[in-house]
């Protein structure tokens, strides 16, 4: 008798919830991939749901409690069911260009995505990964290797357009405290708060308040926290503690680590050496050379994420 993997067990839990919550819908296991479901001819990747489950439910007692997973599963499926017509089909470059955005995630999300298909990305330091997504009402769709091939465009070239779209999003900063104890926060519910640290406009606005260099953290995708290089040690410690707390307690966790914007367009990974990589209009400075992960693509690139 073959041993049931953790991914298979998770999929069965999700299916049981779906049968109870959506009795009129048909969801079946994907025979080609244990990390996916089938629904009306489309493949639904459970990678994001699995990542959230791993990050949020840490204790054995919590993992036995199905309520958190039930809530996340219902949100995921509603996003898919409410997705606009045509989201499952391949987008032409003309259709995709205006929907394309950069998207910072935890490397756990990328590894789970790559159980199914190659997800072109760029690793920023230890935990952060820069991916590309297509933005739709109520959901996003990760850009996979077949999409870039269809568009005949490189990851770097697609990122350039995605950054231009990101820079058009509104930036409403909240400043707490007075110099040198200022903390600049950006909280949104569009999924791109943390990713806005890549936008030239956001960097300029934060730099006007804090000066350069400044530090930043992205505990979850809907919150960006920045503070001055001149801030006293007590404030830096408090912010780091809050980042760790927020990462553990909020949805869509990303990282508790601290990064730096050295100058406009220059992002520094933690404890860097002078290894530099130019990507789009951003300079990344790392402690070691980062490369795109490459492996053979999976079977079906039409995958939804919420």
C-alpha cells in the first residue's frame, strides 16, 4: 500500500470542504498532478492555498482544526468562480500587457507553484521572490513559462512593463512618529502593498520622508513598513518584533526579514556583499548571485490563484 503524501492528504481535505460548501459544483482530483484540482475543464492549482496553510497552521492542534482551512478554501474557490470570463484561456500580449504586475511572494509559494509548472521568478535575498501576475477582479493569475513563450518576451522585458503598471497605482503613505523615530507605512487590500517598494514613485515618496538609505519589511502582501537608517536602536528592535508578529498573525505572509533601499532604484538584500544584478530599472545587491530557477514545465499552464 503506497503512502499518502502530505500534498495528497491536503487535497483530500480541500475536496471534502468543497463538497460540503459547494454541493452544486463538481471538483475532482487532477489525475496528472497531486497538487491540483479539475473544475469544468480547467486546472486549479492549490499552491497558494497550500502555502497559506503551511504558514498559518503551525501546531498539530491547529492543523487538526479545519476551520482556518475551510475559510481559506471558500475564499479561494469564490475568487475562481467569480473570475471574469476568459481568465482560463491564454492571453495574448495585447490582452495581458495592461494586466501585468510584479508580485513579491515568499519562496515557499514559488516552490509550491513549481510542483506543477515553471514559474519564472527572481529571488531577492533569502525569502523573497519576485514573480509576475495577471491582475483580474477578485483574483490573480501567475505568469508561467508557457505565457512568456507565447508572448515571445523575456522575464526582464515583461517586468519592465509590469513595473510601469505598478507605478500607476496610488500610494497613500501613513507616517507615525517624528524624526528620527518616523515609521512610514503603506496598507492596502489590493495585494500589492509590499510590492509597491519596487515602484519608483513609491520609493521617491518614502525617501522624501525618511531620506536614503531607508529600511523596509514586508510581513504580508498587504502591508509595507519603512523606517530611517538614522532611527535609534530601540525603534529598530520594536519594528523587527512587530514584523515577526505580523508575519505570523496575518494572511498571505511573506517575510519578517529586513531589507534596504540604498538609493532610488537600489534594493539591498540582508547582509549583502557587492554582488549586483540589474533587472528592469532596479539594481539588486546580494550576498550571492541569484539565478532564475529552471526545470521542465508541468502539464497544464491554465492555473488560478487567489
